[in-house]
C-alpha cells in the first residue's frame, strides 16, 4: 500500500513541484521500488519535451542512473550483505 502511495506521489510531484523536489521524492521512492526513478524520468521527459532543447533526455538518463544505484542497494539490503 505504501509503495503505491509513494509511486503516485512521485508522479504528482513531477507535475506540481520543481525538479529538485521531484528528484528527491523519486530517490526516496527508489529505495522501495527501484524502477520508479526511471519511470519518473521518462514521464518528465515526455511531459516537458521541447524539440529545441537538445537530443539528450536528461531526466530519463538521470533516472536510469538512480535506478541502477537503487537496484544495487535494494539487492544488497534484501540479501543483508550490508550492515551485518
């Protein structure tokens, strides 16, 4: 239940809040659901696409980096290889 709420809050924050706050919420959501930062980055790039902005989808690329890091941390915490 809480994972769904945090995921929905991430997508709402992309629409309503500035990008640093949305990135922070996506980072928090990445702890429990590693693919949320990537999905939020795709959503932000799709929502705010402008042809003259450049060829690099920066929100998607940063979401992919955070997703990779979150997946590694999530895997390590799930198998309890960190901290004891």
